[in-house]
C-alpha cells in the first residue's frame, strides 16, 4: 500500500441522515410490495444493512452477488461475476444496492445480466456517485451523495481490503 493519509469527506452523521432519507423514499416507492435488495459484495454490505433497516412498509428480502472490476485504486474496465444470486428473479421487484457508481461498468453489466431474468422491476441505489468518471450510461433511481473524482474509503469502501470498517467516508491522499 502506498503511503497515504485519510481526510474526512462525509461524517458518520451525514451518512446516517442520508441513509434514513433514502430508506423513507424507497419505502414510499415500494409500499406494500415485496422487494429483493441485492447487495454488490463487498462494498455495499454496510450501506445495505443500514438501508434495509430504514425501509418500512415493504417486505424486504436480501441477496448478494459479487463482481470484480478493480485493480488497486483503478477500475480494470472489465467486470467478472464471482458469486451469483441463489434464487430466480422472475416477477420480483429488485433493488440493486451499490456502494459507489464510478465508471458505471459494474452496474451496466449487472442490470443487463439481471434484466434477462425477467424481474417485475429493477431500480438502482448507490450511496456515492462520481459522474466525472462515467463510461457507461447508468441512471440511478436513488443517490446518496454526488462526490468529486477522488479515491474514497470507509463505510464499506476499501483500499486493498482496509478501511471498510470506518463509520465515515474519507479521501485517500497519497503522500509519496
């Protein structure tokens, strides 16, 4: 790991407030519906756990899938499915939960793949959105925060596996 320091971008309080707001908005949109929240491992786990606890009035099932698209601090440009859902999606309301929308390659891959499984509906939520880096055309249904093109960690996001446990989100400032 390159020498670096962390600088807070979003506090724990800001994140929790926004997650509550998203939970209320999503709950209103899915009122009286069964929803499958699909977390994209590993980064979305903390966000998804907090988000689904804020979704009231809906029956929420959770599922996970895992993809690989990063090498160190950069997107590799290709997406590989490492772990798939363990249930069919036909006639299911699917909410894909992602930690960060960066290039859009991962969500483009996932929405294309999952739409072939005939869900009743599919919506996308990302805690963070970096539109400056977008390569694929992706429209979020729910966005936590729009952020500048900086490498960030915390609240599920990592740098070589570290910092996922931070309660806030920080930029990584390289010192070398």
